[in-house]
C-alpha cells in the first residue's frame, strides 16, 4: 500500500516516522534539478535495488527469529516467480 503525500517534506519528517517500520514505504519522486534536491535522480534509479535489499534483510531477520528458511527468487519483468499462477489457471 502506498500513500501520496502532496504536502511534501513536512509530512515526511513529521508523519511518516509515526507509522513505524511495518508502515514504511519507499517514497520517491523525480524532482526538477533546479529545485536543489540532492541526488534525487540517483535515489529514483536505485529505489528498486534499495527496496529489494531491505526486503532481503527483513526476511533474513524474520526467518532467524522464527526458525524458518527462505530461498532467493529473482523476478524479471518478463518472468513471474515459479510459485505464481495466473488467475485463469487456478482451480478452486
């Protein structure tokens, strides 16, 4: 779930920290370079990688705490994960 916060930095600084870790969403916007935003293009380009790293770290911590194991799965735009089935192929 994502939330669009049109009132910008004030909400990010004051309201997002109150959500706690389970509610944190990578929030990124491509700004006009003249706005003075530092590294916005780099953040925009690397958001998927940062999100994947965060998910991997959370999964490892959860598995360790629960005594479970996980297996890495690489998802590409052209190929869904092996466990994924289209709604048409599901039998119920």
